[in-house]
C-alpha cells in the first residue's frame, strides 16, 4: 500500500478547465471570478457578505484588524488548534489568552473562558475543532454580557451545522480556509463571512492595502482618485484561485457526504473498542469532519507503527503554548489539564473525499491490529 495521507485535495478535469479558462480571461486577480466566488460562499453558508482572501491566516489577521482594538487587548482562544488561531492576536498587538478545552468535543470550554475574562478582554476566537461547532448560544450570551466580539475560526467547519443552520453567520466574523486539506480548495485561500455591512466594507478595504477603491473600479471609473484609510495588507486572492473554488463548490455536497460515509465506517469499526475513544457529536451539532480523530493510550507508539505501515496519521494539535515562540509568554501547561490529556492521546486518521474503500479498510484493519 502506498502512503495514505491524513488529508488531501480532490481535483477533476472540470476544475482544471475552469482554471485554464480564467487564465485566458481579462482578469487574473480582483476580477469577476472573485465576486462570483464570494457570492457563492455567502449563499452557501447563509451570510449576507463574504470576502475572499489569499489564506485562512490572512482572513484571521484582518478579522482582528477590523475590530480596531486598543493595543494590549486580550483575546481568548483555545490552545488546541493550529497556531494561526492565536497568532492573529499577536499580529495586531493583542495578547492571546488560552482557555482549556472540554474533553468530549475538544472545543474551548465556556466555563474556562469565564475564568479568563478581564477588563482587557475584547474578543473570543473560537475554533470548531475537526468541524464540530462550538455551543454558540452560550458563547453569544457570554459575549453580550461582557461586550466581546466573537470571531469564529471555522477553518474546519465549512458546511458544519449548529441546530440545523450552517456555520457562517453566528459570530461577528467567521473565517474559512481553502488549503488543500480542507473541504474545498483554492490552492491557498480563505474567506470571511459576516452579516455586518460596516465590518464587511472594512474587511474588503483591509484586504487591499487599506485603499478604498479596487484597481477594477479605478479602471472602470473616470477618476484616478483613491484614498488609503487604514494600514491594510495585500491579501487579495486571484481569479485563477476563485475559478477553482467555484468549480469545487459544485462538489461540496458530494465532498461532505463522502466524509460522513467514512465517519460511519470508522465509528462502526471503533466505537465498541475499549482502547479507543472518539470525539462525541453533540445533539446541536452536525460535524463537517475536516478531521477524524481517535484517542489512544501509547499514542506515540501507535503513531510510529501506523506510519511504518504507510498510514499518514497525524497529531492535531500540539498545544500552541508549547511552541518555542510562545515561551516568552510564560504560559504554564499545568493550567491546561484537558488540553494536555487530549493532546497526549489524539491521532488523526486519513479523512478526505478521494480515500477509497480499499484504503479505508486497510486503515481500519491496521488500526485494529496496532491498538490491540
Ligand atoms: C487551516 C487552518 C487555518 C488557516 O490556515 P491557512 O493555511 O492559512 O488557510 C486557521 N485555523 C485553523 C484551525 C486551521 O486548521
């Protein structure tokens, strides 16, 4: 069996044709494909506005920038995530403050957030781990009470649902990623969705240098005038990428249902095994399953043995406070017992649309053997 990765893209001839067609068009960047892709994203997640950018990390950066927080503001997030969820605070001269997770969903724990709120707290960046939505009603209540912004890092949760409604318009701003391991891909890419017109306009401007007119508007208007309103970035996404994204969007339901089919097979195989525990799916949630994780004792041994058998298992995630860059903040792991516990046992199994039944069976047989 050749190496089976934990995640990968699915690209078909239609995707390739869409990209080629755009390469031959007038606009390679900031053109009509960007508008079309944004409209498609907004419609799909049920938000009024979508702003597409060149990565999920860029999206998080300008999400925080758009809030205009005083320097030194505290932003609460989970340590059990990709580094970008906390880095976006640092980019904007804010301080990331970590709250421990709950051991069933591995999402940030509301009770732990409450303990971390101070006068300086201005926002919560919550992550829908693996694609399992956070308890948004409770988060909203907390945000209202303490006057906090909510940013949803939904990089794992494209297509996920909370009480039957898609993730994308619950928080003030929601961020998605279109990296190749995510549900749909644009190579690199991301998007922000919101129902707030003021924030949407500001995010659009922050994406392109803080300048209030795009090159296309300046090209199409009679005037050369434009203004730079904020210290923006160049986080524009190309039309080439958005053409790919639009073509991928046609397959989103197929992508998601194959992921859930894989989950059912994994569940059937592992749910009664004594040595394996699984992430729970709460009754309010429909998990989009960017990741499928199991928890095992002797994780490092199981990891090494499965890698030897060409199964590209992975660990999501090394808690952010463990990284050497984060040592300057002197965060003690003693305060994060649940994160430490889950981290020591977690293992991601292969989970992507193109995983064949044969590969899936191979993974299940080998996990069974190794874990026993
Ligand atoms: C993928 C991901 C991001 C964004 O990643 P990019 O590679 O910059 O698109 C942000 N947060 C989490 C939790 C992610 O998994």
